[in-house]
């Protein structure tokens, strides 16, 4: 059992507004890369602060993308078994 936590990134709507003048495909790619980079940073902090009894939990922290709409990318951080 584990807790499901959801985080909202403040300012994403403003980024979307700034990107609307960019071609849609490039704007979606920039948005996806930005959100992935933020998720990777959160994962790095989680690994740095994970308890280290056996190290299994720390080693199991992974960033994964979830199927989502192109203009609303979703990335998750998973810990433990699949």
C-alpha cells in the first residue's frame, strides 16, 4: 500500500499562453520537456531524501510518462514494484 500524491505545477497556464504563438507541435514538445524536467528534479530530491535501510526504495524511484493528451502531458514518479 502506498499513498497517491498529485502535484500541480503553478504557472503552467501562463506557459501555455506564451507558447500559443509557437507552432502547436513545437509548443507541445516544449511543454512536455518542461514538465518532464520538473518531474526528474522532484525524483532526484525524493532519491536524496529516501530512507536507506536496504536501498531498495531509493533504487526503485523512477519517472514514467502516462498516456495523456498532447497538450496535457502527465509524468509520474513510481516507487516499488510495478
